[in-house]
C-alpha cells in the first residue's frame, strides 16, 4: 500500500446561505477559514484530496478511503506536512 503524508491544510471555504440579509450585511461577509488534517491522497495544480483515514486489505489488497475532502488549490492558504 502507498505511504501517505499526514498534512494540515488551512484554506478559505466558500459560503452559501438562503437567509434574507440586507445588502450591507451580505457585502461584509468574510470567507470561512477552515483547518483540515488528513492524509494527502493526491495533489495537482487544480486541487488536493485528503482522507481522514484508510481501510487496508478489506477487499483483495485494495485501499479504501474512510471519508475525504477535495479542496481547490485557489482556496488554499498553507499546506504543512506533519510528523507522526
């Protein structure tokens, strides 16, 4: 099975809401800073993919992901590799 790096990703998340708000309130909304820690599955110019864990040897030596998040590169502030 491949060795996966454990990382912390700090990124700015999008915001969507159905609330009725005054224009000034809407234009003053700030992006949400999110922190995710997980195992880096893939990273390219477009996105990174993290998983919270893996399940190995469940079905014929294939690795299964136990939850994942896809983060667009343009929203990422920092990626830090963590030590075990």
